[in-house]
C-alpha cells in the first residue's frame, strides 16, 4: 500500500514539470519567428539590388568578348608588323652609330698624327707628345671594340710606332744637346786619372753660332715624361753622375769640383790636389756633393713636370725628385760605407768631437730636401750618424778582434820575462775603495812591508798571489794589455757601448781558446819549448782573468759595477788548455825515453861487449835528451813546474831501468859490476839535467833536491846497493821488512834479485828465508 502511494506521488510531480517545460518552448518559438520576419524584410532590398548588378555584369562581359575578338582579328596583326619594323630600325641605328664613332676615332687619330707632325716640325715637343698620346688613346679605343676588327688598325699601329720612335729620336738628340758628357777613353774606369779627365756640360741658352736652337729644358723633359721615356734617360744620367762625379768625390780626398760658367753653357770639371789627406772628413765630402747638386739644381733639376695619368696638383713633380728616387739609395750607401764609417772615432774620448759630423750631416740633408732632391721623411744618413755609440762600439769591437787575432797568429817564441815584481804596461786603475761604493771591510789588511796580516801572528808572503817567474809570449802580454785598455774604455762609454765592449773582451779570450791550439797545433806538438811557452801563456791569462772583472767593478758604469762583469768562469778552461798541451808534450818525451831504453837489450848479458855498448848508448841518449830539454825549458817554465817536469821524465827513465834489471833471472858478477857502472852514470849525471835558472851556481840547490822530484830515486839507489852488496848486507838492508830496502822493494822483488845475483847455496836459502 505504501509503495503504490509513493509511485502515484512521483507521477504527479513528473506531469507538472513536463507541462512547465513545454510552455517555455512555445514562448521561445514565438520570439524566433518575430526575429526572422524582421531579418527578411531587411534582406529583400539587398537581394533585389544584387540581381540588378548581375544583370549589368553579364551585359558588360558580352561587350568585352566582342572587343577581344576584334583586337585578335585586326589590331594584333598590325602591331606585330610595327614591332618588327622598329627592331630593324634600331639595329640599323646602332650599326650606323658604331660606324660613325669608329670614323670619328679614325678622324681623331689622323688629326692628332697630323698635329703631332706639325708640332714636331715646329719643335713644340710637349704638344707633339700630347697629340701622340691622344692618338695612342684613340687606337686603344678602336682595338678594344670586339667584333669590329679592321685591317687598317694594324697599319695605324705601325704608323703610331714610327711616329713614337721618331719623337723619341728627336728628343734624344735634344737631350744630348742639353747635357754633354766628355768622358775619358776608358768609360768603365772610375779611377782618379779618369775622373780628372771627365767633364759635364749643361747648356742653358741656345748657342749663337748654330741654326737650330736648343729648346728649353722643360719642354724636352716634359715631352719625355709624357712618352714615358724620362725614367730611362734619368737612369742613364744618374749612373754617369754616380760613377764619374759623386762616388769619386767620396772616394778620392784629393779630388775637387771646379765649376765654370760661360754665357751659353755651364761646365763642371775636376782637379786633383797634390797635398791631400788619405781620408776626407764628412764635412768636406758633404760640401763637395752639395756644390754639385746646387749646380744641377740651378741649371737642370729645378724643372717642374706633370706626370701623365695623375691630377694636375698631385702629378706635378720636379726633376730633382725623380733623380733623387733613382740614385739616393746608392749614394747614401756610398756615403755611409766610404765616408761616415771612416769618421767614426776609435776612442771614446773623441766621441764629443763627432757632434760636428752629426750637425754637418743634418745640414746636408736639409740642403738636399730644400732642393727637393730628398723627401721630407728621408733621414738615412742622419740616423746612421746619430747612432754613433752603436757604430763606435761595433767599430771598436771589430778593431779589437782583428788586433787580437793578429796577436794570436803571431810567433809564440818571441817572449818576455814575467817576474812577481815586474811592471806591465797596464792602465792606471782606481783604488778599490774609491768611488761611490761602500768599502767592504777586509778580514786581512796590507801592512807597510808588503805582508798580509791575518789577524794573528801568521804572515803571508807578499808573493803569495803573484805569478811565478817565467817567460810568456810578447803577443800574449799585448793581448792582456789590449783587454785591459778595452775594458777601461768601456767604463767611460755609455751602457750600451760598455756591454758591447765587455762582450768583445770575453770574445777575445774565447777566440784565443779556439784559435791558438788550432793555428799553432803542429809547432806545439813538435817543439817542447813552444809547448812550455803556451803553458805559461794560458796560466798568465788565467791569472789575470781571476781579477780582471773585479778590477773594473768600482768604476762609474753601473753595468760593470753590479758584479755581473766577471771572467772567472773562463779560468778553468785556460788552465786546462795549458796543462793539456804541456802534458801531451810530456807524453811525447816519455815515449822517446822509453823508446831509447828499449834499445838497451833489457840490460841482460852485460858481459857481452855489444850488449854493454848498446845499454851504455841508450843511457847516454836518455841523459842527452833530458839535458837538451833542460836547456830548452831553462828560464822558460816556472822553477817548480820545471823541476816537476824534469823529475817526472827522469823518474820514467829510472823506473824503466829498475823494472828491466829486476826482471833479470841471471846476473853474473861481471854483469852486476857493469850494471852498477851504468846506474852510477844515471846517479851522477841525472841531477845535472836540473838547470832551471841561467845562473849555474843557483842550480845546485835544485840538483841537490832531486829525490824530492824523482819518486824512484831512492829505489834506484837501493838497486845499486843490491848490485854491489853480499847476502848479509842485503839482509841487513831489509831489516825484517823495516829497513830502507823494504821501503823501496817488495819481498818478492828482493828474492828475485837474490836468486839472479847469487848461486843456490845454503847461505842464499837462509837469506831468502829472512826476506819476508
């Protein structure tokens, strides 16, 4: 019952809602109908007007169709005919225009050629040249027309060439009338004799005695410029001017220009002074060159020219400018290398005087610029002259190197004696404590008697740091003096120059290191005396290199005072160079000693007279060799070096003799006596080869000190004792390994000698037993 009631209630609500929606739809439909009626009433007039327009368009379209058909049938045919006729007329007009222009160019060419010939006959060269260039332009225009070739163009080109060459010929003749060179027969020579015979004639006014007047200079030059021939003429003129006037004036100091002015011609001649210096100063050379250019500028070069192909203002130049462009580079090089280079001072004290050269160079360039021979930015000469410090340093270094090389390649055997107290021609140097530098306190001070105080009771000899007495080459002494003077001059120069000169001095010594051993190699290998002198030379240079830089440290130049100017690094190389050369000579001498002793037949079988004579001869030869070396090295090597060298050579001989005798297996009594006599010769005459000094009485000291320098001396004397001793004396000399014999020989060597000297007896066996 409740379910039925609910369904009915719901059905009633649905009917009410459906009825309300339907009423709403009906009301909206009424509004739409009203709106449609309104729009229709507005659209209807527009539609009617559109229909009218459609009718008009259809009528207009039919008219256009009729008009188009008329044009295609009637007008188009007439229009095509008219276009064809117009094109033909246009082409005919172009052909006629082209022919007319060609005829005009031909007419213009013919007219200009006629005017050129007429002007040439009247000697109006500028007009003739201009007309010729117009003809050339007309011909180029005709030749540039492609597809329009004429056989006549070739003939016109030939005619133009003929006219041009004719014009150049006439201008050349006029040029030769204006400028006349009278040169010596040998044109290629620029010697003083040839230049004196040379003359230059410049005609300024037409000569009165000739029918043909010389044209003005400007006309001839301008015509040459228009034709493009002026450059070659000026080039030839400039070459002759350099060869026969300008360069000789620079190279020959005695040559002077002699100008002579006449009514119609100016003549430039030359004369040679008999009394003249070897070199001209730059001022004199500049005056001579300036005089020549002033003459040329007055009578030839002061001619304004218009360069073809340029504007009137920018193309206007003078003949002086053109000539200057051609010859100035060569002329300035000649002035620099043959004049200014020679004027550069070789001494820094003369640098102040060089200002006059700089001023004269500046005035010379200004004069040439005023004559328009030089451009305003040309300063080659002045730059070179103002850079005098660099040039001075370069020249000084070159001179120093050349002088040093000459000294290095001179003879070594020309010597001078060096002693600790000898005075050498070295420059005066300031005291190390002077100048602006603070004096560094020294740990030792120099006393009045020349000894050095070390702060205690000890004293050093005044000769402690001195080079020992020896002989060195004169050339080496001069080389060291050259280094000192060069450094002294460096300290008085600018910083740049100072550095160059300091490097130059270092180069001197490095050059010595390379040149001398190579240049004198053969003599240093063959001649003992030269090897000794070379050894001394190297030690002498090394001795000065130790303090060379330090001595100039207290000068005013900061470059040397900062401690970088040193030569100490070169010292080991020079010491090694001297030692290697001398040691090589020592090896040669040792080889000769051993070779001579090799002919002694091992000192065996001395009872054979022939063997004894061979051994005796070998020893005499060795002593003779040592004696000869002693004389060669006497007063050359320092005493200590001499004694060590002679001691080493004598020691070589003694050691070889000892070795050979000790190696003998059998020595008879007679052999022992003769070996002893041979050894006694070495002991007696060996010390006599020690003669380091010229004074004989002073050599005894060194002869007595032979054991100090000869290591095997005592060994040799012990060998002599063994050769004359009996078994007991030998055992006593051995003294259980504590005696003098034990200090020189080993037990095996002593036993070997005993076996060789004595027969195999019980006494020998007992003696051998004690040697251990």
